[in-house]
C-alpha cells in the first residue's frame, strides 16, 4: 500500500501542479486537517480522479503524531518555503541596504516549523 500511495501522490502532484510544499502541509494529519484542505485556498487542486485515487489510498493509513497540528505553524494557510526569488530578495536587502531584518524574519518563521 505504501508504493500505491507514493505513486498516486506524485502522479497527482505532477498532473495538478499543486505546490509541493503546500500539498504536504495541507495533508499532514489529514483526519484532523483534511476539511481545511478541501475548503481552503488550494481546494481547486483537490478534485478529480487523480486526487480521489490519492485520497482514497490515504484514508487507509493511520495518522501519527497528531499532536503536532497544535503548533501555531499549522494555523497558517500555507507552508514555509525557500523559493529562490525570496532568498534573492533577502540577499538584495542585505547587500544593497545592509538590512538584515528580512533574513531574521525568515529565520524566525523557519524556527516555528514543527520539529520532526
């Protein structure tokens, strides 16, 4: 069943173009947070046959470490990311204005991610 879920997950991600990090953010502890994913800002991704294949397989798995969803991190609407454009913008602030605040803010957001 692990291989089927793996395959269905990445088949869905490839076809839907759903942002990778947000997909895993949305479906972490799916029994507690699935409704939020299905009605949230990325709900348009979570439709169709490929999604249904993924979701039906996912339902066969037990959620573990569900206490992690109590973290303020999961109150957010999307996952923290490290897109190159954001990193370049942070570096631009440092190199041109000696402004380190964007870096410190980014590091604070990263620190708030639930440890695994």
